[in-house]
C-alpha cells in the first residue's frame, strides 16, 4: 500500500485478503509506517467482527505515533452503532 488515502471498504478487503495469503503482518507494518493514513468512506455499513478487529489493529498500531484522518458521510454520533461493539468503538 503506497497511497496514504484509501477508502475504508477497500482497506478492509485488503486486510481480509492479507489474512488469507499470509501478508497480514506486513500490511499492518506498512500501514503503521505511513505518516498520514486517510480513511475515506468510514463505516458506511455495519462492520463484521473481523473488520472491527482489523480496524482496531490499524488504529492501535498508529495511536500516538502517526496521524490518521477519518472521513465519513455518517455523522460521528452514529459511529458507535455502525461499529457495533462499544469497547472497540471507544
């Protein structure tokens, strides 16, 4: 992943594929090294358990180290419901 702007659904797909082909840890490491990761189309649909875990990994790896920009048409007040798991949403 060389682009710092990615649509969240596409990122979630790439993470799922990487789990299957054994490149998951490498993809997480690349995402963690980006100075800025811009996620567009954030939580447009209810997330699955696997998607929630993947996003948590990405966000946690970047937390307090790198910048992450989140863009969504969904109001931030609706994010908890769309993420679906309060402890992960927090």
